C-alpha cells in the first residue's frame, strides 16, 4: 500500500513528507528500515503499539525490539527480505514500558530505480488488537444473522458507529434516475438511532460518492467544504457506493461522519469491509424484494380489477387458477372451483364449441378461439374465449391458459349493424330495380306477347277444326311462356323481398349467372355484349348470403353498363369472370368504358360520393360493406389503360380463421 501511494504521489510533494503522511494513515504499525535493519521512519501506530516516541525508534536497529526467543526467526526473515523475498513471521516484541506483545510481522524489500534494495518495509500487526477486531466482526455477524430489512440496517449501523466512535452514520438507497435524491434506511446521529428521511444530494459530500461511483474521503475540514456539515459539527467524511448484483447500476451508499478528523485507517479495517459488503447484500436483497412486491401488486391489481376472466387448467381440464372476475361472473368461490372441471351451462346451439377448441390446442400454433353463450349471475352472456396451451418436454399439453371477455354488448351492436346493413341492402335492391324498370318491363313483355300470340293461334285452330296434336303443341308453347314470365317475376320477388341473412355454401358462378340473366335485357337495350368466363370447378364454393352477393355483382355490372354507354369506343363488351385464387374466389367485372380517373378512384368507395347526375353515392360503399361483412374484399384493380376492373374476393367455404389469414 505504501509503494502504491508513493508511485502515485505528485512530484511537487517531498518523498519524506509523503511517506510520513501515508505511514500515519495506516491502521497497522509500519516502519522503513535500511538494509542494516536500522529504523529510518516509523508511523504513529507502531510508536503507540510499542509505547515509544518516534525519535526513540529512529536510528536504532528494530531487531532490539524482538524478544530473545524469537531473534533467530527475525534474523532469518530479515535476511530473506534483504535477499529480495517478501516474508511473514510472528514474534514477541518488547515495548518501551516493559510489556511484551504478540505480533504478526511482514517484511518487503523496496528497490531503487537501478534495481538495488534500498530499504525494507516493515508491517507490524498487534495480534491482540487483531483478535479484538475479529471478535467484534464475529459479534456483529452473530447479532445481525437473524435480522433482515430495517432491523438489519439499524443493528449494523448502530454497532459500527459505536465501534469507530462515529457521530453520524447511515445507509441510504437511491430514489430516482438520474440520481438526485436518496432516502436513509438506518440513521445514527449523536449516539442514537434517528428517524429515516429523504434528502437532495446536491451540496452534500454524498453527491461526490454517488457521482463518482467510488469511495470518497475527507479526513478533516468537512465543514469548510460543506457548510451544512459544519452546522452539524462534522469534520470528517467517508462514503462508499453500493451497486446492484451485476455491478452496473448504483442503488445506494453508506456514509460515516466524525466530529473530529476521520481515521483513514477505517478503510483498511476488515470491519469496514464486512460492513459495506453486508449492507450491499441486504440492500440488493431489499431492492429485489421491492421489485417482486411491486410486480406482485401490479399483477394483483390487474387480476382482481380486470373485467376479463382468466383461468388456468391442467391437461385434464381441471382448474388450477381462476381470477376473482371468473368467480364473480359465475357466483362460485375460488376454493369450490379449484381442482374441478367446472363448466358453466351453455346455450344449446353453442354446445360442443369448447371441446372443438380444446382439440385444436394439440396442433400448432396450439391456440384456439371461440364464442359461446353461457349462464351467469347476470343472465345469459356471450363470452369470447382465447386459449393457449403450455406444452411439456414431450410436446403434450401440460396446462392451458384461457382468457374470456364478455362481448354481449358488442354482439348486440354487431347484430344491429347487420340488420341496418340488411335494410340498406334491401333499399339498394329496390332502387336498382326501379332504375331497371324499363328493361324489366320489356323482359316480362316478351313472354306475355308470346302468350297472346299463341292463344290467338289456338282460337283459330279450334275454329278451323285443326288436328288436336297441332293445338296441343300450341298450348304447350303458351304454358312455356307463362312459366318464363313466372320465373322472371319470381326472380324479382326473391331479389327485392326483405329477408333474413342466410349464409350458405354456394357456387359463385351460379350467382353471377343469375345476375347476368337479370341484366341481360338492360344490356341489350344499351347495345352492350355480356360475357361470362366462369372456371369449371365443381368444388368452388363460398359461404355467403346469395342475395346480398348478387347485389354486389349487380351494382358492378350495372355501373359497367352505364360506363360503356358513355364511351366513344365501338367495342362495347362487359366481361364477368369467376376464378379460384389461393383460399379465395374472385369475381372480376371488366368493362370497355372510359375507365376511372385517379382523382375519382381515391374516393370511389366513399359513402355519398358519386359522379352520376342525380346519383346517391351509396352503391359501391354499400357493396364494400356487404363484402366485408362476409370477410371478403372489394377493390378497384389495374385496368391497363382500358376501361375499369373491379375485383370481389370471397373466402372459400370450409376454411377456419387461421387458413383465411
């Protein structure tokens, strides 16, 4: 320690002065001997240990202080040190007052710049004092062994302050980041424990300890450097930082203050080292407990006050955990539920959904979702469940975490929105038929005219006594035309009538053909050629409400017919195609009209946006809403500079949510 201090000393300080200061700061006895064993300098501790004045030791061989019985071991050790070895030994030393004390002796050679040995460093430790320190350490260790938290900190600070005669001592933890405030965990002042308090670091010696993250010492003159310390009668300060278990984050510090000069020998005391390490370990434990307690409190608040229900089941569907919200929802206590396979009463139409969702957990991604109506303390409620499996080492289901949310009001709102959409769709169909009235009248007029013609012919055949076979064929034609008219009227009644949404698996090509038959008369009047390009796929099915999807296609086809009417091109073709695309069925409507301008395309699906004189601007917006209600999509595609292309994509029937995603 002396050599390191000498090596770091500034060049402006004389070596003699420096050695004396360092020697006097060391708690153990230290002396510098020349190669003949003569004492050059001795520190205060060694003088006090031998009850001698410095001048009495200086200039005399230190071997004279060694008892006769230990002279041989002393000579052997000293000669080894002069030979360049660092050696340790024990000996009885004779004090100037006639006493003898047992001592531990360490000798270390000090070399000059040329490598020669110019002095021997002697360190003398009073074994009786060491034994006293060890006893103090063991006593404090025993006193604090069973204590934790505040009791531990109080006991540690109280005994350490008493052992070193400190006027003020405390352990503090950091309160914020960056660190500007600390709070004491144990506070000793004027020979008694005081209440803990929180304070700002600015303007205190503790600020240096925290800022630099290392031991900070002021041997004397503390009051001159920090006026508040002067008002408290404090003159010396020693502070040591405390870091977390990883040694990265500063979490607190210990501070010791004295009324007189601080004995810097405290730094070398094993009691100090143990104090700091024990304080650090307990503070680290306290911080870990605080974090755990805060986490548990946060978890408790989340679980106890959330409206969602949470439960955990084992692989046999037995309940391992239920949240308080689950208990409240079903009016059953936690203890009555744990270990059971409790399932609430389920609406008849939803029976089997839980078992089906549980079965899906066995396959990746080991998650499932489902909804069911269950009987609760609040009546029948719709609960949306989300389940995730926890797998064991063999890949089996070890546990299942489930969270349920009451979506009754959401389901009710969705039903109201569905009914509203259904009403709008009905109004839209009536509006479309009103606009197509002329073409529809022409379509119906054709079979009626044919019936009239065949009826007149039949009358003439009867009057002329013609062959009954000829008359029968004529009447058959009348019946066929009547059936044709009835089919047209039935199609209109089906399309226009208000009805409940009835999703079912259906061939999208069939729906497109129905729309084309409905629009063929209007297209013929406008000189537009209708083409159907339907893929021959017997397994192509979509799960939709047929009438609503027909309405989407009808809107697209009629818009295309009107667009072609505005075009100057001689090519007046409208093509409707049906194709399978991955997990979707695509219906594409492509026309040879003028296309859609970019500024119009940006708003074409906005409600009440229209480019038609007298238009309402609800057709495409309503069509997109219907498509999205069927988990589908409707968008304007790239036309390549010719006409417009609209795509309707609908998920194939028989796919679950994961496959659709």
